[in-house]
C-alpha cells in the first residue's frame, strides 16, 4: 500500500504466461509501442509455449495511481491487439516481477535505442477514460460493501449457533477475499498468485 501511495514507478511490465503467441508476434506487439523494451523467457517457457516477461522503461517516474492505470492499458494492449491473456496480477503494486532465470527454452529480445515509453504523450486520453472506469468500479465496490455491512449489522447473533456459524454470519466472504488481495470478476474470485485463472 505504501509503495502504491507514495512510490515513483519508472517501468511498465507484462507477464505473458497463459496463451502467448510465438516470440516474433509478441515482439511485434511490443515494438508497436514505439519504445525501448526487454523481453525474456520465463523459466517455465517451452518451445510450444513461449512464456515471457516484458519490461518497458519510462522517461520519468509516475505515481502509483497512474502506474496501475498504465499497467491495465498495457495488458489491454496485449488482449485487444494480440488476443493474449496477460497475467493481470501485474496490475498490483506489490506483485514481484521476476528477472531472467534461464530455463531450457530461454530467449531474449530487446530494443535499446534510448527511447523510453512516454505514457502521458501516448496514452494520456486513455488514462483519463480508465481513471473514470476505476473510480466507478471503486464506488460500486464501496456501495456493495456498505450494503453488506448494513445487512450484517442488522443481523442478531443466535446464541445457539457455534462460534464458526456466528463468525460466518457476521463476516462476508467477499470482504475477506478482497482484503487478502483476490481479484473478482463476474462473482468469481482468483488468488493474486494464481496462474491457472
């Protein structure tokens, strides 16, 4: 939380470990951003599944809020332009990005021309759109949490119930999962470290 609130972020990164295309197509999608980059294989990459991570340097540090938005836009780029499913845990400030660790099918690709990715110039308008979407999502989650808390507060504790039943009646599982960092989509929750989805 402290890093997200007060840190400066100088690089975007992506983790393509679910259904990556071949490395040439991955590099083509990254090159389309028009900036320097580093692409390297994950240790678990195979010849048929070129799992990889991508690092994209920025010319300036950006706030945690802007970084989260840019991470989302970068992942959206791989979804919309390449039909890939990037690991969206990279959209969390506390998620580690593992550096190269040679596996059997190791590869790298890079461009180092001194052209960092200017997110404000490239994605400024998109960032404003996503900022509005994020605000709406947060407002909806806050309203849902408030409704759950109101419903919980109006319940009376049944002394005939066990401690476990009393706890379950007093706490919504959704709140516990959100607090633990789980992602939610369409009522389904995913652990932040899940690779299977």
